[in-house]
C-alpha cells in the first residue's frame, strides 16, 4: 500500500517530533514502573519506546471497570496465548504464562500527551482499587 503525497508530507513533519515522543513515553512508563515495581526487564542493547504499561493481577476485571469509569482507557493484553485464537486452535498447547497474561493482564497507554498530573491521577486510581 502506498501513501498519498499528503500522508507522506504529514509523516515527514511527525518524524521530527519522534525523539520527543519517545522520551515522553519512556518517562511515563518509568514513572509507572517505579510506582508499581514492575518485573519487566529490558535487554541491555535495546531502547524501547513503550506503547503501554501492562498490569497483571487477579482482580484485572475489577481494575479495568474502575479505570474506565474514571476516564483511564485500558486494553486487554495483546494476543496472550495465540493458540487460544480461532485461526490457531489446531496448534493448541498449554502456555501457562501466556494464559495468565490473557486472563489477568491489561494495559493503559503511556502516550506522549500524558504529563505529571495524568500520571499521578492514574497512579491514584490504581492504588485506590488495591485497598
């Protein structure tokens, strides 16, 4: 699929903003990682530009309802155990970690528009539900 000239022009402008977007995503993700003591590790030579912060907990459904009701958009953990998806059922196997992520995982965005006020709000809403 080819881009139109207008789309390509838009992309050229957006690419100039990419370093700041990546920096903001990292700052937002690291804030949450410190607050919620994530077990996620990053390979030494990688420099991820995080899309979202993943939360895995047995009360995921309650957390999602609470966050959504308070204006924090969430999404289920992508894919999980892919052998549970219809096109891959013939390859069905037990992958306990992937199953756990599917059942207990969700994430919320760490997009560049989130600032200190929004980070603190999200943290407060998550901590409230843990009580």
